[in-house]
C-alpha cells in the first residue's frame, strides 16, 4: 500500500514553521542530531532543508545551522530585491526627462481638482481653513441651518475666530425664520463674523483668502454629498470673489430689523411676487422652493394665496392673471443701505 506524501498533510511556509517543527528543530540543534522516526510528525523540517541525513547513520538526521538555513532562504529574496532596485533606477531614468516639463505646467494641472466623497472634500476644506490667514467667504443657500450644521459651524468658527480671521456668510431670507440660525448669528456677531441674507443665491460657495474656492460639481445643493471642485486658478477665484461681493452689497444683515422683502402691493407680499415672477418664467414648485430657500409646502401655500388674491381658478389661468395684473412691473426697488454707499 502506497504511503501518502507527508508534505500534503503538513503544508505551510518556512516562515510559518509549525509548533512541532520548531520543537524538533530546537531539540536537534541542542543534541546535534535527531532520530529520523521522531520527525515523522514534522516532515517540513526535511522539506525545508533544516535537517539532512547523518552520513554515519541512516536512522539519524543532523540539523543544518540556522545561519546557513537563513542565508539559503534569503538569497533568492535578496536577488529579487536587487532586481527591483535595478528596475526602479531604470524607471527613474526613463521618466526624468519629463519631470521638468511637468513642473512647468504644475500650476495649471492642479488649478482645478475634483473631490469625490465626504472624507476627501472635508479634508480639503479643513486644510484650506487651517492655511487661511485673513478672510473666509461663504454662500449657504437654503433655509435655516439644522442643529447639526449649526453645531459644526460653531466649532469651525470658534477656531477661526481665535486666529483673528474675518468671516462673511450669505444666507437666504428664509433663514430668518429659524430661531437656531438667529441665535448662531448673535453668537458669531461677537467676533469677526457677519451674516447677511438675500432672497436668491447662487449655489454653495466657499472662498479662502481669495486664493482657493470650493463649489459643488453636481446639481446636488448639499456640497459634499457627491462631488465638489477645488479651484486654485487665480482668474476663476477672483471672478467668484467679485460675484460674492456683488451679492454682499445687495444683502441685508440678518440681525437688522429691516424687512428683507419689498412691501406688499395689492395684498401680495414681496416673497409672493418673487414666487409669481418664477411662475411666469415657467419654473415648477420644487425649483421655486429651492431657489427661494423654502420647503415645497410653504411655496405651494404662497401660490395658493396668490391665486386667491388674483381670483385664479386654475394653474394655467394663474400665469395669465399674474402677467395681466402688472404686479411684477410694480415691484419697488429695495432701498440702498447707508453702510454700503
């Protein structure tokens, strides 16, 4: 009857020598030899050339010195390392001529960086915040901030304010109906933070020291959920800064008592006229709510009040009545605040 190959019942690597193999090899080194029958339970010792036949007695095996065994095992590894090092040198020499070319266009290559995922976007913003020296400009469209968002903003602002950095933030008028947002604004007003509101805003925007800006790269208004762009091109960042300044001049400080909307005309409020204008332009309820920073239910409630004021019986008729009523042509201009003149 043919005996099974012992290596098949005892497979492992030499670096993972089994407990029995370790014990028997140590015993062989201590005594100078070991009976062949003793190593039957650990055939790996012979397979890995840690034991060799005793030339004087075939029933015994002698241990190979560990230094010799180690050198034998390291030799092919060192040879492979040498080959890898040689390949690394060759690759370096092959790419060296292109390094100077790459350095010349380095600023352009990294002027726009696509950031995917929360972790990478947040890491880039945290780095820009840490490197910021003078001013942070932010545009935060939508209504009132959530408790979590305000808590995170408070943590960020505290560290920034302690470094003497100025922060200017734009919210939408609807944020004025959020008690949490108003309390946050009152706390931040004690430092170098100023918050103003506008009826409509561009998408989310962050600018640090006029040198780096972050904008969303998708239609998702919550920047960071999907993809964002990190912009370092001087011309692009300068343009976005000018856009922010124009919006800032038209905005109203959030803690001022001045009404952010134009006064009512013929029973239709300023926000309702804004909704009417967007209705005439063909926007659906969801788009109007998003642009004005309110939820869809509130938007539809305003649309119902406009319809009631104009005597409209249908959505199709409402657009015609808005245009015919002239309420959009009567919209008064917002007064210019002395602080901006």
